[in-house]
């Protein structure tokens, strides 16, 4: 039995570009990828989203931050209908998936929506009974309908892109949190999504592992991928954010373009930023 | 003064074919019933986890059949149910149906607990990747739940083999029926029933061994020599793939 040393091997793999994605991702200025208007979400009597409007342009990197319980994760999860909005319009790539204004307009199916939207979770959510490679080949085979050998080939390239090719045969429990999250990113990217959602992707990581995940996300951002990132890493948010959104109590308090962290006006936003940064 | 003839242990060896045939029948009935019980149990578990009218029916079924003894179940199926529906089951069929009715109820509870133990993030990740909900269940949730359920299903299988001993009442030639027949010829109950007990215990050990092997193979990563042999080809293929893709990197 060959005993591999994951730590040593990891050094051998460099984080490389994300092949094939630059062409797939919509270029800036080709229109809105996500358009949300008047999105409301209630759990029983408790309203967690109280009418949110947010538009994500192609190639844009939107960062959402705010205190716990502000509804930012719920907002992100409505984009791929993991949370069904109670009211409001959700358009992705021009297609209505929410309730919309006109009930006669046919709504798209969640399965179709999710094929265009990739998601990375706080808890990684890799499938523990599958190897890193199989975690990627499963959706390639079942969603993208790519045959066995070709799926493996593509999955291997996706792993190489996040610097984890040598871990292809490893199971999630044999990998560090940072490595697991990088596999999760590769898994979502391998399906050529038009937009990537990141739900606090570094919050469950040991501090020393945050950097490797942010490095991969930076690469994804540089490839031109449209991204919506919910994060507490305000340094990173400031760096990649084309549009920054501050949320509290289920509503957007303030949002703005690059320079938002220095130019924001709302005292609540200023207070939050100065407390975290 | 000697009332009883000396224990004739040689009887066991002389009648080994009859005893082992009985054991084989017991194992066959149990194995078929196990497969059916897992199938029916899984469906019951899903029903029990679904919306009220269906979940109530599933709960009712589970609570009824967990409480029925195997002896009653098989008499009811063989003599009662066949009258009602007008089909005369063979003793083998009646045994399989009786066991399936009981053990699907137990396995439903085993699967319900196992399915509940899978974090909801697993399903969400599958859905977020664009997989159909049924596909997520089959490829993500079910394999993980089965891994949790396997040791308990093994215990159920041992219980099923033991419960076949009551099927002597309908005349199924399983271990106890064979033992009774031999005893009426030789009148050596201690020797013959010791042999029967030994067979049941041996089977319990065997089933335990098999299910442990399955458990090891289902570990992530798989453990043990069996797993090594099964996954050997796949490991070599992935190894070659890694080398090929990593070589193409420099280009």
C-alpha cells in the first residue's frame, strides 16, 4: 500500500488557471445574470427578507456582508432556490424563477436554474462516501451527462486547477478543511456555471487554512466568473468586490461600487466595517 | 441403573446432510426475505418521513408488525391469508412473506434513523449541483444511510434465521423440523437439539463476519483485503489518470 504524505504532495501542485472557464463565463457588460426585485422570505411569522432588490451583472463580483441573522445567507440561498422566496421576482439569465409580477409567465424549474448556478457552502458539503474525483464526476455524469472516462478526465483537470490533483483518490475525511473547500469549488466550477455563489466559504476553516481558499477564489474572480460572495472576510471583500452590499435585519442598508469601504455614508455600515476591519 | 441410552453424538455426523439441508432452507428463506424487507422497509421509512396521511399509515404498519411474533405471522399467512385471497402459498413462500411482514417494519425504523442522521447539507449540495431530487437520494443520501444501517440490518438477518425455527408449524423442512424428524426416529433430543443450536450459532458467526466485511468495504476509504481487491483496478486507473493529467500540465 502506498502511503502518501498529503502535506508534502500539496506543495507539488501549484494553483493554476481555471481552464475552459474564461470562455464559458459571461463577459462584463453582457447584461444582468441575476435580477431580484422585492424578494421576501418568511419562516412562519418571522420575516428574514423584507423586500430585497439586487442585480448582479455579468462578470461582476458582488460581496454581501453584515451581522449574523441579517438574512445574507438566506438571500444567497434564494438565488438557487434552496430557499423558496415567499414573494418577489427572481430572474436568472432572463428567466423568471420567483413569483414575478405576472402569474401567467411560466416559471422555470429549479433543476434548470441550478444548472446555471454553482454554489460553495460554509460546511463544504463534499459527499463523504466519494473520493475527491468522484465528488466531481458524479454531477458531471448525472447533470452534464458526460460519459465515464471523459468525466474523470475533466474532473482531474478541475482538481489540478485548484492544486489538488494528487488528492484525486482521497476521501474528504483524509483532507484538511481548506483542501475540502477547494475540492468543493472545483466541483461547482466543473459544471461551467454562469454564476458562482459562495456562502461564507471560509467561516468553518482554521485561520491558517483561510488563505489557500481565498487564493483559489481570487483565481476564479480573475477568470471573469460572475460571483456573489457572502463573507466575513472584509479584507477579501474589499479586494474583489465590484459591488459591496451591507445587510441588516433582512434588508439592504447600503450598497456601493469599488471604494465602498472608504466611501460608505450610513453610520451603521461605517460602525460595522470599523469593528471588523 | 441407566434409563436413557448413552448420548450418541455420532448421530450428528450420520445425519449431517439432512441437518445441513434444513439449514440451507432456513438461510434461503431468510435471504430472500432480507432482500424484500430492505426494499419494503426503505419504502416504509420514506412514507413515514413524508406528509401526515401516509406517515400515519406507515407508523401503523410498523407498530403492528413489530409486535407480531413470527409463529403467529406464519400461521396467519399460511392458513389465514391464503384462505382470504384464495392462493395457497408453498411453505417456502409463506415463510418469506411472514418474515418480510415482520422485518420490513424493523428495517423501516433502522432506515428512518439512518436517513435522519445524514446532514441536510448533503441533500442541499446535491440539489445545488443541479441533480434531480431522486438522483440526490439515490447517489448521495441512500449510500450514506445504508452504511449507517448495515450493522443493524446484519442483526436483523441473524434474527430472521432464528425465527425460521418456528416455521416447523407449517411443515417447512428447516433445521427444527429436520431435528424433530430425526428425534422421532432416534429419541436423542439432547444430542440433536445441541446440533441444531450449534448450527444457529455457527450461522450467527458467519453472518456477523460477512456483514463486518461489507462494513469495511463501505468505509471511506475502504478497509481490509476484500476492499483492496475490489478497488485495485480503480486505484490503478486513477493513478494513471493523475500521472497523465499532471504531465500535460507543463505543456
